[in-house]
């Protein structure tokens, strides 16, 4: 994979950079700037080297036409602060404004285009339509840098097709993400602990199968834990349950036993009367989750304190940890303790990074959780910017946005 090793080679050239600026929003307020901050070093390096930098990105899921709530305009001041210089904004992607402002760029200046997904060609399944949009983007620049790891698993115009039309390289962020994922897949320092949470087992089928061949311990939390508990014969009340995945989970448990991989499940759960921040809640052992104070069945919204302690102990003893998915509904303070315990354990493990330890937060909800709970990015070994991309890479899948940068494909 060709990487951006010498930004100075782009001096005086217009460089299209695909960044991942798909940040969570509350109205027009950005609630987590992590992806913007992570995108800044590559953009800053190019600008300082004298390149004319044209940034393209998406936000949300508009339906191929402009929608005000998905405009990238609120990103501009945050990105400008992160790169330490002014950022111009184009009100379209390949229209009159984008073309004029791209042509007017001076060396070292940065332009952000409006949301790529306002154009149907960006995500089209029709290769001709997608390529036509990529050609319009390519006409704005002399070279292309892929630096949005969160989208490299998508075969989209700004990720895949554009790299077939311009001299292309991976930016520093993408290169760093790939390096970390390779460390997780190839000869990781042991003990190697994988912590998986989130809502559904079905979202992580591939990564569970692939990591069972590599990890020493697999810790399960979040909504997916209730399918694991049900597969072991426990009643889970009104907790989230994927009955169609019970046989799959049983096969995981059997496969893990044969491989000598420890699957760690909670021994207690925080049950709640309803899915609400102020819901009445109580802690129960996993063998009596339906024993409720009110007589009505509850639902599990977090791992219990005993489980959180056990999970933290295994994480603290590990030399490599990969964590993807919260342990509970961390957005509600009453059900955030399990996720907080895992995060704290990871920061402790990161304290031994000089000893060859690696702690990785696998993007998505996990990254949002640690920031929402008050942790700093620097407390962890690596925070991925691509939840879905990280998981697909760790599943062993070929990612279009990476394969197109390889010498073999180009």
C-alpha cells in the first residue's frame, strides 16, 4: 500500500483528501470532535508542505440530495482550530462554488467541500454513475490521499473510484490504523484479551469467529450478552435477545472450549424496569435475572459490579487488549458503571505501554463512550476512527478503499 511518506512532493499541487468527518451532532452542535482531531495531522502536514488541500467527507445519511441538517458547515471552525489555520468552505461538492474555490486555492490553503452524500453518485451501486461523480471530483485536483479509515470498507466514489483516476496514497491516519490492526492480527503480545459489547451478536459474527482463532480471552458485555446467557440456559427477562443466534452462540462456546480460549460472561446484571435514564433498577445474579422487586420482568441494561471487577482484572493482566462496544447503556448514568470500569482498566493497562503493551479502543460507540465518560484520548494506546472498518479488517475481509491503494490493484 502506497503511503504519504513525503508531503513535500505535493507542494504546489491540488490534493484531494478523503477524511472521515462523520461526527455525532446534537442539532448544529458537534458532541464528539474525535474524528476531526484525528484527521487534522495529515491535512496540516500537506498544507505546511505547500499543497493546496481539498478536503472531502460525508456527514450522516442524506438521500443523495442536500439536507440542511447534514451540512458540513458546522465542522469548519472545529477543523480550522484542529489544523491551526483557516479553512474555506464550498457550498457544493463538484458544482460552481467548489470548482471556483478549488481553482483559487493558494499554496498551503485548505478547502472543505460540502457533504459528498448530497450527490447520489457517491454511494451509487451503479458503477457508471459512481465513476462519473469520481471523475468530477478528480477534475478538482492533481492527486488523491485516502485518510478516512472509517469509510475504507465502502466501495464509494470518493473512497474507491477516485483512487483509480489520480495518483493515490494512504494518509497518516489510515496507515496508522492499518498498522495497529495488523498488530492485533499478527503475533500480538500475550495474554491477548478481546472485549466485545454493543447491542447484537449478529453485528459481530465475523469478528468473533476470526478472533477466536487468535485471542486468549474473549469478554462479552452489552446487549449481546443476553443471547450468550440464554444459550447457556439462563432466563433473561425482557432483555435484548436474538433467538435466531442461539445456535451460533452455542457453537462459539464449543469452539472456544476446544481451542482453550476463555469466554468470560457476566455473573451479575443491572436490571431495570424500563429503558429509561430514571428507570428503577436493581442488581441480580445471572441465575435469577427474573427475580424482580416489583414482580414485573426487568431488562438488563449493564453488567453488574461483580462482573465489572472481574473484567477489569483480566484486562489489567493483559498485554494486548482490543475493545469494541460498550458494556451497557452508557448514555444513562445509572447504567454506565460497567463501561467506565472497562475504560479505567484499559487506561491502567496502557500504563505499561513501554513494556510492549497495546490497548485499542475500536471506534464507534466505544470511542464516544470514553469521551462522554470524561476520559482523554491520550489515556489509551490507540483509539480507532473506524468502528465498522476496524471490525471488517479484523474479520480478515478485503477492504475496497485499501485494496485499491495496493500496487497489485493499481
